């Protein structure tokens, strides 16, 4: 039996989802190994092959946070020494950057440490103008001097970033050939190949980040590949990119800047696939795991994507702090994230007030109820309130210790003068407020009304908190997919192969005609389709999907807006005026409009099919449980999700348990089973 396998490594658990040719899905959940994440992945794969010894793995897909972790300075992921070869006079561009300040009123705020030391920024004399004309030929003596420095200092990875190389990269190409001939073992990143757009700071930064990550990502992917081969499989190996599409591991090893946001995106892709199957156009993706909570948006059936982010940057209240990280110009799934998971630690601040997060107990030592810690977490609060099974999780295979959870919560309750139940309820309210904030970021702050959306909740903890968040935002509908605790991994087997190509335009609308625009997009689509055909592993039926975008601005503006491409230049200009009015409140019809760049994203997706998750026995329940509701203990039914049939309804308050997650249906809500999903509705919406 042939399987497509996806493995998602979270902060607490590593999840594997495997789909056979009929659409039947087998799942595995194992503990993550943060110091060596590949070990947890291989353990999950080994467990799957032990359960299905007849399995032949057709493709293996993976999402990873190792690139982000390396930039954040995780132990055992030391960044290598990097050299930058750049145009004379521009060696300090990557350090000067923009005028963004991550903390506007902090006089002592520090920019992120440059990834290239100043003495390793090597200058060459050359000059190409913004139209691509060579003004000063490349001085190859300078290149040979740079090569000597790289060799003498044992530098194994370099970035080449020349001024205006986006318009003509002939000098970058020549430098790359000279370096490769002299130092064949050095990894080379060319800025114009990776990011062929104007703005030298962002382009140089993207190239330097890529160069810094290449050795780490290559070792990591090689370790996985070797481990997989030892398990007697040579399956084609893919990695989720930041924009939610897959790419072959060998391509990713050369361009790791494309997978920095790999980890969070797979859940949104899974949410988009489920929304399409259910015929729902507007969905908020809400993923709450053991360490973090993430929110994304599917509007009009389209995953919302941004085109630039700051790697390893700080976040404030779920928002990225501009100027705190390293700019990377590559499309990524637009997400807001908070340190809000089941393992998020509750504590008392210096004033004696109850706080939750941002610290997490993670996989080790985990919540107090896991038996290795005495610090209270969100999971412990849910145990105290009766919302989580009293003796075990994961269908009874993961024992927990409720007395330890209660003791940890009581250590906070005593100084507050509250009961354990009141304190646990406060922990839940605080963490819900934090998660509601990130949902507002991806809706209200993007000009969207959350009341127009359904909330699709997943992750091991998402269904526990979803209805409370929906009440907070005025959302009337919540969807809980099958196997919610493994849903992000499911995204890896439904995500398309995907490639993005861009080209600078830098001209006013009058300089383009409709034929020019059409020809440009045809050329970019052809390049992307060639790339995808080269990566395709099987001959199974597939469909091409593509989106064309234009970056446009009024002449003289510093930044541009992205909008969907149109058949004609005139329509594009009209669409730009309308979008500018929507976002900024005004438009200037008489002002010339400038076309900055064109971008094409092409996906190769398997034909849509229905998937059926395997039946996993949940822990047998007594039928009722004491829940802390509205300040008092009440009895409520506890129902095995597996026992629900099509159309069965559950009136809140109630608990619905399954192998990998628990759904809390509060008072005022009811749940109905439709096909394999739970659809929850508030009485107010009805």
C-alpha cells in the first residue's frame, strides 16, 4: 500500500499523518525532541512503519521551525561565519537598514546583530544603473582579493549582493563563477536569483539570511534523509515553504530563506482545504497547541499571504515589531502568533497580579499534571475545571496527575485569596484574551469583520477554547475537524507543490501595454510550471493553480500595494485606485500610477478527494463529569466523538472527547456532526 506521509514537529508533540491511495488516514503522535527535532520525526515515522509494515511511502512531507530557531540562537544551532561580497561603498547597507525602530520611545533600543561581521563584508568595484546598463565593469582583481579572504578565514558560506543586480545580474553571475571555480565547497547565494526585486537592503538581507542558514538546513535535511533511508525507504522528500506550498528538500537546502515560516503555515493550508470542501468562503484558522496559538485568514476561499517579513523578530501583543528582526522578502502565510498554548505558564507578578505567559513549559518538563513540574499552566487550569479527562490523555495512553495540577493552581490561588477553581478560571480568561487579540489582528486590523467568518479550531487545545473566543469576537459558528490535534500535519498531505517567480517593472502605467503585461505573466508562469514539473514525484492526476499579482503605487510613493493582476493595464490602474481608497481612505485619480513588480505563484495540487481518519479508541468515559461553570460545580455529559453519528446533536454544556483533543461546548452552544466535522453554533446566531 502506497502512502503520502506528512510530519509536523510542534513544541510539545510531533504529529504524523499518512494517507493511502483510497484516502484512508493513519495517524501517529509522539513526544517532540526539541534539541534534535529530527529524532522525534524519525521516531514518528518508525512508529508508523511498525503499525503498517506493508506501507510504501510514495512521498514524505515535513514542516519545520529549525530555520527560525537557528536565527533565534537556539542551543546546538550556531550560525556559521558568513561573508558578503557587495558593491564598493555599500558594505554597511545591511547594518544601517531602514529607520524602523522596534521600540519607538526606548533610547537604548538595539538593532539585531548583523549576520555578517564588518570585516567579512568584501567590496568590489562595479556599477550597474537601475535600467540594467553597465556603467563600471566588474573589477575582477577585487573579486580575487575577496576569494583570498574567504579562503584564508575558512568561511564556508557567502552571499553576493550588488547594487541594482535586480535589473541586470551579470556581475553577480560572474562573481559566483569565479568563487565556485576557486572554492568549490563554499555555499554561494546570489541575491538577484533569490530575490529579483528592487530595494537593496531587503534584497541583501534576504541573501545574507539565506547564506547563514544554508549549512544548518543542509545538515538537518541530510540527517532526516539518512534516517529515512535507514528505515528502508527512499521516498521523495518535500518541505513546506513559508507561503504554504511544498518544495523538494534539495531545493530547500539551497534556499532555506523560503522555509523560515514553514512550521506555522501547514495548519492554515489544511483549514483552506477543509473550508473548500465544506463550501465555506470565509474562515479563521485557529491553531492552539502545547506552546503557541496561531491565527490565519482564508477570505473568499484564498489563504491570505504577505510578501515580506522579519525573521527572528520580536512580537508585541501578537504584532511583529518592525526593525527587530532580519528582513526576508519571500511570500508567507499571513499569521498572528501568541505564546499561548496548553503549556503556557501562569504566574504572579511583582504586584501580586495573576499573569499567563509568555513562558512555556514545553514538552520538557511540561504542565504540572505531567508529573515533572510544579508550575501551573493552562492545561492544569483545564484539568482543575474538569474540562480535561481526570486520569489520562491521548485515549488513555498518556497518564496525567490531577492532584499535581490542583496543587500547582493552589500555589497561585493562596496569595490571591481565591479558590483553586476561581484561579483556574482566571487563567483561562487571561489566555483567551491573549488569543482573541491575535484573531483581531488577522481580521479587524486587516479591514475584515470577524463576524463574517467561521472559526475553524484545531491543535490539541484549540477546541477547548474555541467557543469562548467566538463569543468574544461575535462569531456564531465554530468548526472542529476530525483529528484536530493532528490537523496541521494533515495540511502537509493536501498542500500543493508551489513555486513563486517575480520580476521588477519599475515603470509608469503609460509605459506598458496590455500585450506587455500578458507576455510577462505568461513567461513567469512558464518558468514556474517548468520548475514544478522537475520536482514532481508521481504521475497521479494533478491540477495547476496560479495567482498573478502586481505591486503598484502612486509615482513618488515609497511603498506599494499588492493586488490581483487584471487582463488590462487600465483595469489594473482602476483596481489600484479602489484598493488605495479602501486601505487609506482616499485616492488620487489624476496621479500617475507606477508598476513596481509582477509576481506569479503556481501550484501543482493533487485532485481533491475525501479523506477518512482511522478510528482511534478514546478513553471510555462515565457519561457525566463535574464541570466548573458560572462559578459553581455542575454535572455535564461527556461524549465520545467516535460514538456520534451523522446529524447527532449535542447541547451545551458538554464535553466531547476524542483521541487527540477535547471539545468544550459551553452553555448557549450546540454541536452537530456533519460528515467528519463537528459544527458548533451559538444560540445567539440561531
